[in-house]
C-alpha cells in the first residue's frame, strides 16, 4: 500500500506538465488507481474504505482553492481489538491532486449513471490538523471489496474556474471524460461524450 501511495504521489507531480487535452485522461487514470487502492485496502483490512474528493468551495484561502474538487485521498476505518470500527477515519497516504485545470464534476458524476441521484457526502479530516475538516464526496467499499454505489459515475471536466464559481468554464473544447464504477470495483469507460450530457452544458 505504501508503494502504491508513493507512485500515485509521484504521478500527480508529473501529470501537471502533461500537454493540453491530456489532463482529463491522466485524471481518470489517477481516479482508477485510487479506487483500486481503496478496494484493496478494504479487503486486506476487512473494513470499510473510501475514495474521498474535496468539495468545500472557499476561494479566499489559496490552499482551499487548490483543493476544491481536485484533491483526492483514500481513507479507511481501523478496527479495535474486538473487531469493531473505530469512530474516526484514518488517512491512507498523502492526498493526490488532479492535473491542473481538471475538476471533479459533481453534476455529471451521478450516484447511478442510469437512474440519476446525487453522490453522498461526509466530513473528513484531511491532514494532521484537527481543524482541517471538510465536506467530501466519496465512493465506498466494504470488507468484501464491494462498491456501495455500483453504477456511480466518476466524471472529470477540464477548464478555467473563475474565483467563487462552482463550475469550470470549459470553452469550446468540451474536454470531459469519465467511467462507471462496477460492483466489484472495476470500471467501465464512458466512450460517448453525449452520454454525459455535456453538449450544450456548462
């Protein structure tokens, strides 16, 4: 698990230098890697784990602007000596950031890509500072490696996000991509951009 976390951290640094148009593809690869890490951790520890994505909009603080819908992290529930979950979530490694100008799309990442629905959120401590608690979207796995929201979407957009705005401005390129998360933790790429409802959308 440590090796995976290190590789993901190194990848997140290098990805910021990838040319225009490849950011979404690189971000999808990061998302798939973190989902795989979360599922493996849940099965190895026989506990729950999550891939969380920062969702608190606060552009007055530069660090929070950088995190907004770009910072991802794997967390899990440690078990006590009796096999019961501890109250707090434990962070597994360092946070990973999507490539520059790439954002997690809440509008398009529905809880079920066929039937709609909004992804669940929860508060998580994102660093060792006890005050660093923020609302996050999440994808969760149980101890058997089963996704709690099979059919959920993980969709990314590339664009410029003006200060205070929730959504990035995509311009004419409509650079969007994503995948559906399967029950067993696998993914299925969404190849038809029209299925994402992107044409004509913000």
